C-alpha cells in the first residue's frame, strides 16, 4: 500500500489504518514485485524487437507507474533541499515543497539515465534478474536507514515509521539479499549489494550532517542511490567477464 500504487483495501481486514512501522521489514517483498514488473516489461519490449535502450527506458516507465515515482520524488526533494538550503530548517522546508527545482530535476534525470544505460548494457537474462535483485536490495536498504538514523522531524511520513527491531532488520536483509544471490550468484550479487549499500551509507552520513537524520524523502533517495549503484556495479561485472 505504501510503496506502490497497487490498491490495498485495508478496511476489509481491519477497522483501523495499518501501522506502517510494522510492515517495514517486508519492503523487499514489494521490491520483488516492482522488480518483477520491470523484468516482464523488459522481456516483452525485447520480444517486440525494441533496441536495448528504448526497452530499458520503458522498463523504468513501467516501474514508475507501479510505484507512482514515489522514490524518484524523494530523490528530487532531497537534491533540492540539500543543494539549495542554507541551513537545516531551510533544507527541510524546501524538501516539503512539492515544486521541483534544478537540483531535483537533474537528480531524477541522472537516476533514470544511469539505470537505463546500465540495463541496456546487460544481457537480457542478467538484466531481468538484475532488476529483481536491485528491487529487493534497494528496499532492504530503506530498513537499514531506518535502523541507523534518527527521524529528522516529528511529523511527516518518516516520523510515522520507527527504528526497526534487530529481528526486523535481519528479516529485511535476508529478504533483500537472498533473492539477489539466487538470481545472480553469490559473487556478483554480493559485489553489487556491497556497492549499493556503500552509496546508502554515504547518503546517510550526508543526511545526518545536513538535517540530523532521515525523512521519508531521504529514505526514497536512499532507495534510488542503492538501485542505481547496484545496477551500475552489475553492468561493470558483466562487462568484465
């Protein structure tokens, strides 16, 4: 319900709205779904005879439609806030603004462009499996950020979440990494995962220094950073073979 536009009729199961914090550990399951949508789109586009780059771009379009560009929006807000704010409060105010600025626009362009380029460089089977793996690992990274950072403000989506318990973190990591290992093999999967998580760690350090922790936008930017670097590392591994 939170990470996609797929309708979930929670009122059929409960009289009260769902507790978002309790579901964070299952984020990689959503990543499996979104990655699967991307993989099916890529294979279908290739079957129709489209060249690699247009097929890759259509794949990202399909994923954005599935998620409502949820994480791309967070990336844009973080880029605008961190790039344009002169102090912590100004950065947070910019991130709340729904309008997109130069930094945000460029960040989304680079994210889409780098992902499309990386996917286009991969053999079809590796690209399809890599999309699924990147989807699970990058959503597990959101849980890791929740565990490692404090909320930067008392309101908003980020504040509705909480620091996961150690068992929830372990569950998210297992659900994120195991599909990647199964689909790509241990060596490639762990190398790509380590690269993606390094990007998330760097963003987390920057977020702590810039605004004191995470917001919902920072979590979305972390997912994007992880997915981009994961796919780039996968493409590098493929080209090295």
